[in-house]
């Protein structure tokens, strides 16, 4: 066995070794990017279902279940079409993210601009005592988690965000959440979010805050809430909430989450720690129950 491996290695040229390494590295990178794309989405569950169907086909062939094998064989024959139909949103999102790592400086600048506009809008809304929910989409696609949303697809600006939440009689978009997609554009308005499943929330948490917590329990999204009654700004992340944040604290927390490029679980934990430190630096009792959960 050792001699065979040695003869094989001796027969390889430098060009073949380089080609093989590049080939394996490209396949590894493609699989890695695919896993990152479907992480935190329902596509991951669908992938598991497809793998189970493939395993069932293998077993049916081995034990000679003719009818079952025929059905699964016809199903697998249209596998490519099925993948395109089922994962059309994920494929479109993945294609849009190709090359996203080429210009990290440009992406950081764009993320910083987005944070500045959102923080400025929240500060203005809080002063005017106008309620608002602003959701940042991250890895998980949010369209399948929201209902009755109106598509906007507009460039993000402080003026647009404020105008969307003005509680005027003729403004049909003010009641609900605004979703900012990964391209830093205002994608959806008047979105209805799933309510939190937590049973230990106090009476001070109304529907707006429960909805903000609910979307962060089901996805990796980050949500900023402005209270209409108290004029305070809160940040929801991973099912926890930090209340009554000053704009400077809100900006610090959001920059910790979005200004960098998060690609693995270690960096995700670092982002959560940034939020925890930003909230904890305020001091007081409000951070004791929430910043620890985020970190």
C-alpha cells in the first residue's frame, strides 16, 4: 500500500500537484459559500429532505422495491428543475453575493452609512414620539417570515425611514416594520412580524416590542424599535433586548454587527460580544438581563 502511494506521488509533476490543489481548494470554497448561504434559512431543512430522498432511492434499489424505485428515479430525473424552483430565492441571493468579498472597504463604508442613517432616523422618531420597527436582514432571508408586506426596494435614507413611520391617515405604510436587506436598501414596509414566543415578558412590552423579539428568535436578523409611548430606542438581537439606548450606544452596537465581514461562528460570537459591551458600557440595571444574553 505504501509502495503504491509512493509510486503514485513520484509520477506526479509539479503542474499536476498545483492543478490538484487548486481544484480541491475551489471545490472546498464553493461548498463553504453554499453552506454560508443556506445557514439560518429553511433551505437547510430542504437540503436534508433531498438527502433523505436520495438515501431512500438507494435503499429501494438495493432491496428491489420496483415501484418505489421507479417513482424516486423519475423524481430524481427532474432534480435540477426542482432545485431551481425550490431554491430560486436562495440562488438569486447567492448570485447577488458573488464577489462580495472583493471590495471589503467599500462594503464597510456602505454599512457605516446605513448605520448612520438608521441611527439618525431613530433619534428623530424618538424625539417625535413616533413608533417604528426597523429590521436588518442578515444571512437568513426574511420574506418567508413576514406577512402582508409592501415591496419598496428604495435607496436607504433618514428622510425615507422617517416618512414611512409618520402616523398620518393617508400613510398606509406606517403600521408595521421596515426591512433593510443585505444590499442596504429598504426592501419591505408595513411588514407583519411573528410575535415572540417568550412567556416571561413583562406588561411593558407591547405588540411592537414582541414582534421585534419574535423575528430575532426565528432568524439571525437585528431589529431596532422606537417606542411611541416612551420615546425610547431598543435593540433586539438573538431573542434578547436592550432598552432605552442613546443614539451613540445604538450606533456602537450596530457598527459592531455590520461594519465588519462576519463569515464564521467565532466572528458571530464576537459580534454579539460587541453588542453586549456597547450596552453594558451604559451601566444601570437595564443591561444586566439583556447584554449578558446577547454576549
